[in-house]
C-alpha cells in the first residue's frame, strides 16, 4: 500500500469511513510530507496543524459514533490565502494587508468545512493575485516541485505546488485569467475552472465590491492530482450560499445522458509560433479521446483572440480603474512594473469603450454558445510554448507580453465565463505541460468525464515526479 499522503481524496474519505485508517493517521502522513518538502517549496505559507489536529480527532470521534459523514470527512485540504477564513489574515500576498483579519469564512471555506474537510494550511499567491507566477514580498517565492527555476504558475501557484508535492489531495484556488489552470499546467496536475456562477464567492473582509468584469470572470475551484477528486471537490464547493447573488442552482451531474459527444479540436495559434510538442500533445490527446468513444473532429472554432483582446482592452481597463491606486500605494516596485506592462499589452478603452466592450462581450459569448451547442467540448492548447521561468514576467515588457500571447486560450475563456479543464500530458522542453478542454456553460461534468478517460490512458502524472525522488 502507498503512503497515505499519496492517496486520492476519494480513497481517503472511504478509508476513514470504513475505519481502514483514522483521520489523524492521514493528517500525520500529510504533515510529515509537508515538513519534508515545504521548507524548500514554500507552497503553504500559513500552517494550521494545531487546529487540523483537533479537527482530525473530531472527525475520528464522529466515525466512532456512527455519525453521518460528509463527502470529504477527515480529508486534508488547503485554502488559497486570498479568500477569507474566520480569524485569519487575508493578505493577498501584500505585506500591508497582513493584519487584515477575516470576520467569517468565505462560502468555499464554509462548504469544505461542512463536508468534513480538515484544513491544514493556506497556500501562497502573488501580490493582488495578478501574476502568472507566485512570488510576493510577504511570503516570498513558491517553487515548482519539478524544477526550481520553473514557474509554479499563478496566481494559485502555492496550490499547484502543494498538489504535485503531496501536501494533501485537494487544494483550493481561484481563476480570473488562468489562476487555476496555469499552476495545474506548470505543476503537472489537474483542474477544472468552473462556469461563472457555479461556486459561490464572497469575502467578508472586502471593503468594496469588485468591478463588474472581475465579478463575471473570477471563479473558485480546486486543483488535484486525481480527476475524481476534482469531481468530488467541485460538488462540495458548489453548494449555494446567499452571500453570492450570482450563484446559479444548476445541476452538476444530473444532466440527461449525452450520446456520441462531439469534441472539436483546434490548433489555431492566431499567429503565435506554437511549439511542435504542444501540437503533438493535442494530437495524442485527440486520438485517446477518439479511442474512448468520442466523436473528435478538427474544425474551425470561434476565434479565441477576440475575447482575449476584450480581456486585455476592457478588463484590464477595469483593473486599472479599480485596483491601480491600491497597488501603487501598497504594492512592490515589481508589481508596479508588471501592472504598467499589462496596460501596454492591449489598446485600453476609455469609459465609453468600457460600456461598449461589456455589451459586446455578450455577442462573443453567444458565438461560443452556439458552437458549443454543436460541439459540447473543445480541445485547445493552454500555453502554446514551454513553461516559463519563475521570474520571466518580471524581466521585461516583451517577456510578459509573450506569456500572454502564448496563453490566449486561458484568459480568453475567462472573458467568456466558460468552464475549462487542464490535464497534464507530459513534458515539453523538460517541464510539465498539458492541454485544455473547454465546455458548455455548467457542463463541468462533460469536461470531467473526458479528463477521467485521459487519466485512464495516462495515469496520474504526479506519480512520476515522486518516482524521481527514489531514482
């Protein structure tokens, strides 16, 4: 039998319920793994082992009493440090916000607790959670378990690093431009960015509501090694909460069974010099899905560069108008520089252009909806180049622009509010890589089913990382 820290959330919850092992034994195994690797990786930046120990003991007592157990009963999880946990800071990677103490749990934390999860710590994020890598002046840099020089992705880079390293099976994150998918791609693990409205979101500590597009593009989700754990975690996180008026009570898994699901494949790079190994990974993935019974066709899909341009021109205008002053006052020189480069990458609109852009976004979403009505899934590149270095976005405007140009299938999909999963496919230029599956609104189930097929073909990629430790 493998060590408990290596197991899936599904296996751990079942084993705890069946008394094969205790929640406290699971916690001990995960904490030992954290103690061994986190001092170097710096993925977990708030350690809650004392409260986790008390929670694990309560979980074991509940099993002994024969109580009805939650779906994640006794399972260790982490929370990204940019969402609220009652009595804990929510600094968002900013030293000046380190004393911002939350008065209550965010909905996603409340839902995980209600399902019996044991929170072992909080994971790192860049300043204001707005970089494609994870480094900040409060907690420092998070390292990628595969390669110290490689980015762990961002902004949920702590979660991605923790998932790959084995610091528990489920790791919360969020995504406004790729912040669940970049770390999953970078660290060789899996994620599903849910549809906007699927998982409730609210931070009691927030002094003001976010801008309209930030609300429409940002989602909460999970990063995990096993696809079945994404299925479980998403169902737990998606429980409704009245604090979020955008939450939609849509079914997650109780949709009518689809027959002969069509998957559209695109390798359109919109002028970017896509890496040949990225193209090869798409071809291999398409063939595996075809063998699994899907109808897979390489066809022309709605251009993703249009919503990606909207993100850069319209959403970045909103970011500048709502966040720039705070970033200038409390952020580092590094984040000032990177924000300036963000503003240079697009053709920022004015207030009138913002109103028009928000309206035009509906037409872009309609175009994709109509296409997805015929092809419920679209297989796309995620990052069209090898994974970048940990500080590449801070080197120059040209480096930052290249990352964004290579990732239009990331933030373009956020602009549309569509769900998307990233699944690891192997290595490109010696670093982890993966592909993306975009789905219909609220059809995360179709994405998960396809990713589960891919996992049956490819196995759990993080296991090969652990094998390197003994080679």
